C-alpha cells in the first residue's frame, strides 16, 4: 500500500519539528568536514603521513583533535537524523533493504572474523534512515555538488601555500601527470582519493541553481580532476558524460532513428558491471599500475575463506605481516575483489544487488524526458560503478574520506521514484540557458511517495 503526500506538507511537518535545521544536510556537511579539515590542517602544519599501509604516521595534535571532535559531531548529527526519522514514523521502502544489504554483509563478516563491530559503520545506517522520508532529496544532492566544488577550490588554493597539496611525478611509479609534473591531492594524502571524491560529486554540480555558479563549478571540478591524473576517476566521468550525451541524443531523434543510438546505450548498461570482473580475470601481476598483484593476493585470501571473507580490517592486518602488497593495497583496487576479500560471496551478492538496482534506476531516469535532474540521477550510477573497476569508492561499511560523496548519493538515488518524475515537464537548464529553478522546483515531487 502506498500513501502519496505532497512535498509542501512533508516539508512543513519537518520544519515544525526541526525549524530550519536540516539534519541530513548537516550530517552530509559534517561528514565532508571530517574528511577534509583534519587533512588540510595536517598538510599545512605538519608533514604528509606515510602513504603506505604499515608505515609510521605522524599527525599534528590539531589535526588529530579536529578529526576526533568532528567525528563526535557526525555521531551526534547521525543520532538526530535517525531520531527525526523515527519521530515521523514513515514506513520504509524496499530500496532501504537494498541500501543496507552490503552493510549487513560486512557487519556479519567482520564480526565473524574478529568478534568485533566498528561503531563508525553505524553512520551508513543513519544516512539511509535519515534520507528515508526527507522532503527534498534533490537538495541533498545539490549540497553534495556544492561541497565537491568547494573541495576542488580548496585543493587548488592549497598548492599556493604548501607543496604537500600535490604529489611529484618523481614519486609515482608510472608516468601519470597530465598538468605539469605534479598530481593534485589537495587535503587528502593521495591523488586517487581526491579524484574519486571529485568524480562522485561531479554529476551533482549540474544541480547548482544559478547558471554562472553551476558552470564555474563544473569547470573547476573538471580542472582539479584532470590535475589529480586519477585515470580511473577521469574515465568514470567520461563514460557517465558519454552516456548522458546518448540519452539526450536519443530523446531528440525521431522514433524511427532511435535504434541507432539505443544499441550503444544498451551496451553501456550491459557492460559496466562485467568489465570490473573482466579486468581482474585478464590481468597479470604488473597490469594496471601493479594492481594485478593486489588482485592475485586478495583473491588467494578470499579462496581460503570464500563464504564470508575476512572482515573489513583485513587489508590493515595483512600490511603488518605480508610485504607483498602492503605498500600498495589500502583496499582491493576493484569493487568485486575488495568485496569478495572482506565479505566473501555474501558480500558480492549484496554488491550485485546494489549495482543492478541503481542501474535500473539509471535506465529509468535516462529514458524519460531529459532534464538536469533526470540526467544527473541517470549519470551517477554509471560513474559510481565505473570507479569500482580499478578503485573502491566505498566499502559500504568503513566511514572514510569518500563516505559523504558515496553513501549519501547512493541512498538518495535508491530512494527517489523515477516513475513520478517521468510525468514532469521540464527543460534542461544547463543546455538551454535557464536558471534551473523550474527543474529544481518540479523535482520536489521526486520525494513525495512514501511506500
């Protein structure tokens, strides 16, 4: 049974309880601050900690203090957000089970391996519950886009104050630099981390309302992304943009000509999941910047414990005992490899469920009348899955630098019903020169169906 409520009434009830304070937005910003501020302070006041697992890390007292305090802020806001969801007592939808499935798999696997539970992983659960009945889900994504623009600006400005905001090509094992001879890492300790964050947030910069700020943000994010030389992140965004271009072109063609672009579009959807598996299956030890050895060692671990894997801390543990991959493997550098290693077949099944679910959402949004909002919601799942070919944008369990840009959008994309949005009549402000207000006001209906 479904109950349909109009967005204004939901928003009025929410404001009546919390005033103008939005716990979901606040939680997103706090998670962003936790990921960015400690690293910024560390690189400005101290030295970059060791960028390999198992190496000694020396952090400044201010950086450590800010990280601890901000984590408590995240905990507090998580509790407030969950409390608000409980007070509203909105019935959950099936999407929440999909969202939580990899988290549950990791929780079970980690407890089975270590008889312990990581309390920070509860933030993932809190985000899902908080997004559940939020009255303006598109606003959440817009905030993610704005934060992505800000971290791009901060990263570029940091290069004026400290050389630790970028990595010299001389320290990178293969030739990667695209802009000059450096790779931008900003407030993070590795260029690939910044690249992953920028790729995850890039689609949502299209949702920024004002045309001038939207275009400037997209340019700045793209420039910073190219400077990171994170090839996986650049490729993921390129594939997402290419898919968006196909969607627009297909909608503008006559019915008799849509088959021409419909087949390439279908190929994108069919290919994005198995490519991540094919890369691993066809690799050797030196392939993809030595990821081959990480995959080989990781899969060997998985085979010795195939059903539930080794838990979320396995890569930290092996760095202390096995030097073969300790200098490279913060994670499995592939979502399938990483998930199999930490959560086994159970985790991989949950990952497949998430992937298929967001691809179905992407297909639905991509095949309705193009708007900035629909194209953004169609593009993000493609970017997210492509990032998983050679990186791990999130484990769905460990709270980290990318959580604000991965967990929040994942919950929102799964929660928004594509069917209701298909009935809206909007323009594409990014392409037509409109301010975008028409599109964003109409997008409020995306969050008005409560199952």
